[in-house]
C-alpha cells in the first residue's frame, strides 16, 4: 500500500489510524492480486451485522464467550485494560478461531449501523446488509 498509517507499528500489531477509504482501497487491491482473482476471492469491508456475527462466532450471547462480562479481560483489549493497541492474538480466540474480535482497535464496517442495533441477529445472510 506504500506505507503504514499506524501510530503503533510492529510485527503482529493491528493497523490503526486507517480511513474508511484506505480500508476499502486495501480490499480492492487485495482482490486484484492474481492469486485471489484465480480463486474467485473478492474482499470488502464487512457490514456491521457480518462483523457482529463473526465476533460472536454464531452464538446468541452478548459475547462469543457467553454473557458474563467479567470474563472480557481474558478475551479483549479495551479501554478498561489497555491504553493503546496491543499485539494481535494475545488474548483468547473465539470459537471460530478469530482473535481480537471484541476489542484492540476500532473496526470499519460499511454501514456503521445494522440490524444488531435493533436486536440480536443470528444469521447475517438473512438480514438486510445492503448487499442485495
């Protein structure tokens, strides 16, 4: 991409200080790579509903690890236990093996508000995500 906009950089550090335009441009360029095109892979910023679904790993609880918010320190970096971004993958993964879904840095989504703002959605493919 020509440079790293992050204030906190290093191996396994999340990219932060990225604009929405930069995030979508990264997805576009990644999609244009020959190996991605050959395999029919197209990348984009997820919807809020898709992000929440992946974050919760298909559960219907408040978090991927259940409803007990006291367990959050084992799973996420957030304002209560971190003042800045931390190495990716330092906390527990969710049931789908995804790390840092509950915190570390703010994520871009293409719709900013989705069906999750009106209640729990258990299947993002059946929710209106703007991808019709």
